[in-house]
């Protein structure tokens, strides 16, 4: 159930979207050691977003995963920031990431919960 939501003020061209989503999905599966078949990535580009008083490229990410190891979030942050810098030109200092590890009974899938 790893889910990565990417909100950014950068407009992602149609011909780049699929590659970005696929790369983010594979990266997340590898980081968390989970099958990519469970990974969801949501891209919301071209959003009204201002950070530090500037409309320069910026992003807000939400990463949710059952059992997310708190001791690894700094590493995850580095990898995800590098991904955004390489693919969208969003520098790490213009990215916020919210990490969350919901309890299994509060995350639904396939008509039930985990």
C-alpha cells in the first residue's frame, strides 16, 4: 500500500508524465522493499503553490506506507528530493515531505483493510 502523492507547481509535459510516474513507482518499491504491484503514485502538477514567498519550482510530497521505518525517513527524503530535482528541476530546499505510517485497520484495499 505504499502511496506517494506529488503536488507541484511545475507543469509536467504529457510526454514526460508516464516516465516520471514509472520511475517514482520503481524507486518507491525499491526504497521500501515492497512489490511494485502494491505501489501507487499520484502526480498533481501545475498546482497553485507558493513556497518561501516564491512561485519558483516547488513540491509537497506525502509518503504513506504501513510499517514505515522512522529511522530511514532521512534517506527516503534524500532519494525523493534527488528524483524531483532530476525529473522536474525542483531543488531539495523547495520540497516538503510528509511521512505517515497508518495503522493497518485504517487503510483500506480490496473491500477490506490491511
